[in-house]
């Protein structure tokens, strides 16, 4: 049974597909997100130490 046949036969599955709100995808670029996140952490830590808050 294919995905197309399943969604065409089951109205609940069709409603679930239609109900997507455009939130975060499960199969996104995880490596890029991790690199950007850690870069933000490092830049924030550098800013805190340069300003003398720590």
C-alpha cells in the first residue's frame, strides 16, 4: 500500500497532512543548525568576557 493510496482512503490521514502548520521539519539541516547554535554561544561568551560581565 502506498502513501497516496493510504491518504486517499483514510480521511483522518488526509486531515493530518492538511493540518501541518509549517513548523520545524524533522529532516532539516541538523549539522548547520548545530554549527550556527554553537557559533552563537561562542560569540555571546566572547561578548560577555570582553564587556567584563563575568
